């Protein structure tokens, strides 16, 4: 775990189907980065990673002005 990465200590939700990760895979990757994977978007959610065919989490994240990242943006931030 590198505390210098942008996800360290952050709460991150995921919605939709991702190209490069299963649901368990993205959660494991987030934990490796020191992030806390969450299943619900709330005022305490720092990021939402957006996949194909997103669900209600996207609507909630937009309303709460949560930072929304595509899978490609997420990958770019951690590489």
C-alpha cells in the first residue's frame, strides 16, 4: 500500500460492468491501494468508478457531486 496514491484512505463505489475487472477483482484492487470499497453512494463516498450500464449509484453520485471516474481514468490514476 502506497499512501501517496489518490485512493489511499478513500471510499470508492463501483457501478456497471467493468471491462478489465470482476466485481471481486475491482474490490481487491481497491483494497490493495488502501481504499475502502463501498456498496452504496453516500456523502462519505469519495469516488464512483463507472462501468457500462450503470445503475442508480450514478444518479445518486451526480446528485451528491461525487467524483465520477471511468475505468480508464481509474487505471491512469493508479499506473
